[in-house]
């Protein structure tokens, strides 16, 4: 079993639901997932991370993710981390998925290796956010297989 930390940034619950659906799919395959609804850097013990976050307000992180982002900002070296980010946002805003993009940039700036470009899910699309994320999951699994 390979372990993957799923870090959730959710203001209204949609990112949390998407993360839970991804965890269910990953758990059904060769992964063991660890969901972090109130993420703390010290609780993320494994080197594979999946961040699922919405964007709140004017491009801000959801409230529950702010302490984690501060901890990341204070950390010097995350070169042992491999990650992917799923963003959930509304394309009618000019800050569409800004929190997801900023999170990916922060992790990269700290030395972490990004496995895939940020998946930017638009709630304006017809597909449900969880369906879009699950459709993307085979690409993530392929990258994770190569990473491990």
C-alpha cells in the first residue's frame, strides 16, 4: 500500500466532498489515503500529497487551509514531497482557482515536485466537480506509479 495525504481546503464543503470521492477511489486501488480536513504540516507524514482546495472571496484560501499555508511558508525544504493540486472555482471570477495555483506555486518554491499541472475545475461546467476530478484520477495514478 502506498500512502497519500489528502489536504483539504474547503469553505462551503464542495472541495471536501471532492476530496472524499477521490479518497474513496484511491482507497479502492493500491493507495491508503489520509484525509486532513484541518490540515497541520506535522500530521502529513507521507511524501505523496494531493491538495484539494476551493478559492474563497477575492482569490483567498479557505479558512481551514490558512494555518497549513502559514506552516508551509515557514518551512524551508519540502524537496521530499511530490504533489498534485485540484482546484474548485467559478470561472466568472477573475480569481478563478487562484488559491489552488498559489498553493502549487508555494509548494514548488519550497522544493516540492509537482506531478501534474493544477486541475482547475469550474463549477460553471455541466459536469459535477467530483466527476471531473474522478475523470482526472487515472492521469494522477499514472504519475504516482512513476513517482514510487
